C-alpha cells in the first residue's frame, strides 16, 4: 500500500505459514474442486434465483424511521468533516495525522464488515448523497445511455492507483486533495443527475452495495427490509458490463498488491527513481487487472458451447451472468490482504483520533498508549488469510453453480461449468500464493 505508517499488510513470508505453502495450495484447490463435483452431483435446480426473504417489519420501522435516517446522515457528514479537517489542517506527517488511516483502513477496509453485517446501510449515511440532496431541484438530467457503473469503475481505479501506485499517497495533503476532489465531482454529479447517480457513479457506494448483496439483511423489490439467505442476495447483483469491470478491477488490484510485496518484484523495482516508479507500478496494476479480466472473460464465455435457456442472459451476456460469483472471492482476497493490516493500523487510527489536528490534545485519555502487535500471532493471521480465500472461492463455486442450473439444461450442466471451475482453481492457487509468498 501507499500508506507507509506500518510495513505492508500480510503475514510476511512463507516461513510464517503453519503448514508448507504447497500443502496450503493443494488443500485449498481440493476444497474448491470437491465442492464443485458435490454440487454437480446433488444440486440440479436453482435455489437462489427467486428467493425473497422474510420481512422484518419491526426492524424496518426503526431503520426507516425519520430520526434514524437523520442520525445516519448526521454521522456521515460529521465523519466527512472530521476527515477533511484532519487532512487539511492537521499535522503534515503521516505518522501524526489520522486522516490517511481513516481513509485507507477505517473507510476502505471498514466498508467490508459494515456492509456484510448491516446490509445496504452505506447509502443511508453517504455524506455525498446527503450534500447533493440539500440543493433543491425540480428535475434532473437523464443519465447517459450505457453508463452502467463505468463512472464507479473509473473512480475506484483512481482510488486504488493512489493507494497502490502513488508513492506519496499516505501524505495528509494528498489525502485531503483526493477526498475533496472526489467529493466535489460526485456532489456536482448528484445535483445534476439526481440520487440515481450515486447508485452507479459513486465508487464507495457502489462498492458497499455490492458487498451488501452478501449480507443476510437486504431489501426486496418493494424496498422492504428482509432477512434472507446471503447467497440469494448475491444472485441479485446486476448483470451489467460495468459490474464485470468493477469486480475484475477489485480482484486484479488485490493481486497486484500481493505481487508488489514479493521480493522478486522489489528486487526489480527497488532501484527505480521517483520518475520511473509511477509508470512502472501503473503498468503493473493494469497488467494484473487485465490478466484477471481476461481469465474470467475466457472462462465465462467458454461455457457458451452449451445451449443456454432462451431469455436467461442479461445485458452483459455470460460474464454478467457469473459476475456475482466474484463477490465472495473479492471479499476473501480483501480479508486475506487487509486483515492484519487493519487490526494493527486500525489501532493507530484510534490513537491518533485523540489528537486529530496535532495540537497536543488527549481527548480520550489514552496517554502514551501504543499499538499492541502481540495480540495476533502469525499462525492465526495465516489461518484467517487462507480460510478467507478458500471460503470465498467455495461460495463463488456455489453461487456460480446455482446460476448455471438456471442457464443450462441438466445434461449440459457439468460440462458447461468446467471452464469456470478452472478459473476458480487458478484464482484460489494464485490468491494463496500471493498472500503467503515473499
């Protein structure tokens, strides 16, 4: 990462693993393959396509109540104001200013558990949506045809480039400039195009909404709050070309994050000057995203050799039909790469929050408290990393198989899924290698 307050997240090298790397890879690949063949033998009809969930009427009354909504909006605005205030007016040192940690850990990483536990809550607290709504409008422009989440993909690439490529990305002034520019662009677009803009153009809201599809809490077609099977919610991921681009970008950027921590990469790029660092790392990021995208598109389109049920595909074709299976994989990769980093660096953000503007304050009475690096052992970190990747891929296999039962006739079902299984196996092995190799 660009944040240089701590060594990069991850467990370090192969020596930290409680089992040999080859055994971890073989076991994970076997788990994915066994899951696939078990599903092919005993699961022949779709189970998630039409599931709606159990209405939560009392909880909905609380969640949708005006005081609750205003409280969430106020919390979102306060968080944005504090982030901007600390980044613009706080210490210029990344080690003394909490803003970089708040952006790269509390917000970017925190979106994952927040969305998985509480469902689509981000849009209720999104301060940019709130600010745009303060400007009275009687009508809005229509979104351009074919926009399909591509603005969110572009914004997400900008953020990931700042995080993974730009060497000064942890500087408070850089954080301040990015957050301010991002906010201005999205608020302006929200004023012009209305609330619909944030559902397709605000990268953080779109990302949170995609993650929330795997939450047991969700909304049905009437926007009622329901308790559902998380995989049924996952089946509602929009089948749009931009959604394929978004998830392939997430997977590819995480892959590049792992590659950039390899000793082989460091030895090749360690002597680069500032002028060469950015283009080389940018090309590396683009190459990783392109490789993941090509592998997924090839696997998805190779299933077309089997006859598809009429009218079963959406606008994005076969890649769109299976794109929802990448969501748990992306979450597994994110947990594997960010877990230890979030546990340690998140403490730093909490300690720095007691003096967000570098004025010598001690608002919460933490005194000389320091980060506790001993509460997580390397064995536990490795287990979480490998477990997250394997579980993510198993859930991906399950969701892809369920969609395949909807698309293909039973006699074609297993043969049609072999290309996607091959891609899942490659993602599994590569993901474990990336988080464990040094």
